[in-house]
C-alpha cells in the first residue's frame, strides 16, 4: 500500500475518533441566570426584578370596544398603574410622542402618520402625513420629526402651536426640511 493512502487512512481514523469522542454523552450545561455585568467583566449577582407588578383590567370606552377589545383583557403593569384604550387606528406599526404631547402613529398599509391628542381625539382630521411609502419608524430630535419610509428617511420641521399666516398648526401640514435631509436608500 502506498504511503499516502496509509497517512490518509490514519488521518481519517484519527478524525473519526475525535468526532465520536465529541459525541459522547456529557451533562447538559446548567442554564445561567441573568447576571449584572458585561461580557468583558465578571458576572455579578443575579439581577432581581425590583418592580412590583399587578394584573389590571384594560379600560375600554364603549365607542372603542371593537375586536379584540370587545372582550375583557388584562395586562401586567407596575403596581398602581392603569391601562386604557383611548384611541384606535387601523393596522398601526410604531408610535412616538411629539414635543407638544400628541401621539404620532405610523400606519404603513395606509401610507399615513396619524396624530392623537392626550384625550384620544384625533388632532384635526387625524392624519398628520399621508401618501407616504410604508412609513414605519418615527423619531424626534428636538423639533425635527424623522419618518422612516420603506425607501428613505425624511426629516420634517414639527412645531407645536399656531403658526402666523398658516392654518391652525404647522404640525397639520409639515413639510420636508431641505432636500439634503432626505436620505434615499438604494433600490434593488
């Protein structure tokens, strides 16, 4: 038998033995508890949940009691808190609180961003932005609203209160800041 075949045969035998040794039964590793610390520092003591929680029934006004809130629902919240439905919008995705205290909600399938006041009423006609390309993420940096659409991120000036010479609120019709603020993503 040639030398190279013997060497290859020996290497295959050694590899097989290593694989079989690795497959031998060994005790399963014990699950680790959540510990304080970072991957580069030693683990500290287990982190304890310091928030006292309780189950509460979700309060739903009669005019908002459509499915899935047509049946009583419960949520686990910090003790002393409550949970209530105060606005509904079809197929919402993400939300952000505006500097003026209104809640903005993106609806990708409708191509809109809705605006709700703290009492649950839609501000104006409820639509802040429309004709968007599947808006998802909403974020504020000061008075600037960033809207992540499926193909771009657009920055809008958002100011609360009336604007001289304009309708009721500049937030009712925000306009993109400057063309350079829109970051277009490449299409495939």
